[in-house]
C-alpha cells in the first residue's frame, strides 16, 4: 500500500473519532462520555461510540445549553484546524432556527439560566412566564 493510498479519505470512521475530528469535543474520551451519557444521537437513535459514520447522516448533539443537529458532509479521522473541521458538517436550518429562538428567549429573560441564589419573587414570576411561553409555543 502506497503512502498516497493510506492518506485517502477513510471509508469508515467511528462516531467518537469523527466528533473529535470535527472539533465538537477536545478529547476522544469526552466524545465517548457524551455519547454514553445520551447527549449524542445518530439518525434519531441513541448513538454508540463504535458506530461507523456515513456521509448524509444526521447527528444530534447537546453541547451545554445548546442542541444542534448536523448533517455529515465528509468523513475524517484526523483532527485539523477549525476551518477544515467545519467543512465536515453542516448544521440543519431547523436546528439553527431553534437555537436562535432559544437565544432570544434567554436574552429576554435577562440571560439568567442558572443562578447562584434562590430565585426571589420577581424571578419566580419570570420563570413561570417563560415556561408558559415555551410550552404554549410547542402546541
């Protein structure tokens, strides 16, 4: 096998390795922990670290307070710079819209998602109103 053949695009890459190469997580062990913790889905089903990633697959990620759904455009097992890593995937328009909507809601609430103190009366009213607004939008 020549050196050029070894460096060609890999046919099969594990999900944890692809997430690491796409720079969603800093280490592969963090990728595996997120997958095992149920924070990653593969085509709508629970993800497994050993699952082979295919072009066109939809991967759901929960990163902190954000949830993203990305479509796999290319496969790589090498971690490269951020501009190259961003060419491996594309976030779905629905996912972008949902994240922007959530960001607006968080801003309208004063950006306070978690606090270091027990909510006072006004903050409890704001929380109730926010929950009412969120759940009334879902139908």
